């Protein structure tokens, strides 16, 4: 689907006109949005607008890294939006003083919001295509925040409520969030680099007001970068805490097994000695020999438990 908006020289908005009528209306500037275009509509990038083949190739082929390319009569942006599944989707922007053309193979609610803003706020019409480009990028970047906040809230709740000793799925949950943060990081960092290039490029000229707007987006991306890194550190701390507690719990289990084994070593020795089938074993014929040996074994257990308690070994594996 192709959506069109044009601003005439007398500051009137015309919407939904065929792109063939662009030159007839003598617009001050216009916006053409390729929203999930068909194959026939994609061809218009070449047959009607005559954009550079490399820019068209970037639109039609695999997901490109966010970037800014300069051509003779327009600038070409590759922007990444993030959907609900945290997957990056490409939005391409062709911009000059006379037009802005946006191209995206997936639905982009941010584009819809900018179009609604443009229709309802005529005061922005005279600001032109650079301001509109700012609005598109700004709405896309603003959409990152709810996704990062959502992960941050989940991690904080998990940190407060998670019982590391009993919740066997804890690490699975933490690593899922860590993977989501990595996906966001792969999108946010290239976008931050793109905004840095926009602000420091002499070929993409910005006046003082426009520079302030794009600088605001750059500040947002810096904040997002810090939030993502902070949450990644939080997942690393949770992972380390879980591993430390698991190791401590395992040490407690091993200590318990060691104490039990240590207690039964002398008992097994005594039982083994008197379990041998020799005839000349005087103790076997005594009337109270069984009870004496059993008493000795009980005393050994009590003595060993007392020694272990005195050394403080039982404290090592208390829950």
C-alpha cells in the first residue's frame, strides 16, 4: 500500500493522491509511504523516483545495519524499529528538501503516529522534511523504552521474589531476559552510532534547532544503552548469586554425606571384624558380647557427632 501526503506552497495539506499527480500539484514538499508494498509498488522506487540502485537494493534485500548514505539529490537512512517479539525490522527513509519517502516491509505504527501528528498540527508543515525525518526516528526510538522498561520490571520482580534454592527454572528465566537484552543491544548500539554520525556529518546539514532535536534522540539512545548494560549486569549478578548458592548448597550436601560416611567407617570396620567366620573368636561366645559391641558402636557415633559439633561442621550445611 502506498500512502501520500503533500503540503502545497500555500500551506494546504492534500492526502491520498496518486503519486503520478505529484508534479501536477506543485507541492512545497510531499511524503510517500510504502507500507508493506507489493512487488509492483516496489518497482516504483526505480521507475518513478529513480533512486540509486544501491539504495533500492538495501530496501529490498536482507536486514541492513542502521546507516546514513549520501547521494547527489537525496539522503538515505536505514533505521531499525523493534516489534513486540524484540525482533528488528527495517525502515528506510529517502529524504531531500522536496520529499520524504519511507519504505518498510512490515507494519510500522510509528509511521502512523507521525502521519496523524502531521495532519493535526499544521504548524509543523513549514518545518519541512528534515523535521519529519526527526519525528519518524524519534517515534521509533521512543518505542524502545517500553520494551526495556518491561524487561527491567520483570528482572526487579524476579530478583525480589526468586528463591534461588528451590526454583530450578531461575536460570532459564534469567538467560531468556539476558538474550532479549542482547537483541535490544544489537539494535540500540548501531542506532546510537547512526545518530552520532548525523550530528557530526557536514553533508547532512542541520540548523541549530534541528541539531537540538536530533541531539535529543541521541541522548535517549545513550540512556537506553546505559539501561540495557545495567540490566545485563543485573542478570550477571543474579546468575553469579544463583551459582554461588547452588555451590553452597552442594557443599552442604557433600558435607552431610561426608559426615555420614565418616561415622559409618568405624562401625563398618567393627561389624566386618566380628562378621568373619573364625572359630577362635572368644568375644563371639560371650553372653553379653553383642550388647557390648553394640554399645561401643553407639558410643563411637556419639563421640564423633560431639567432635563434629565442636568443630562447627554442622553449621556449614544449615539451610
